[in-house]
C-alpha cells in the first residue's frame, strides 16, 4: 500500500491558455495552443484545442491567460479546472 507522502506516479497534466468564452456559469472555454513540427516537412504548426474548464468562483474573464489542471470528469465535456489566472485581459 503506497503511503500518502509518496509523490504521484502520474501527475495531473497542466496547460496554459487564453479564455475565449465565459457565457456559462462556473465554466470557461480556454483555447490552448500547441506548437508541433510537421512529420515530413518539419514546418512548425499551431494546433489549437478548446478545453472546457471549471471555474468555481467565476473569476476568469475573456482574454485572460489561465493555468488549467486535469481533473475528474465534471460534466460531459469538462475535464479541467482553473487553478490560477496568470494575466488579466487588457
């Protein structure tokens, strides 16, 4: 039985992105941009994923940069939660 003081073997994923929608209650939509290299041509491409994240206190606003952490499924699409607002929208 592993003890509670041991580090997690599979830590939760953490992503950073830009809030693109706050129209739902306690939920934000965050655009996360990943830069990947094309397998054949080597060109760098931007891949954008829109993640639904839980925002318990409705703190994030559109245009904010936020940090997300993977969590248990909270609804059909929500599998992330906002852990901090990195930068406020100007």
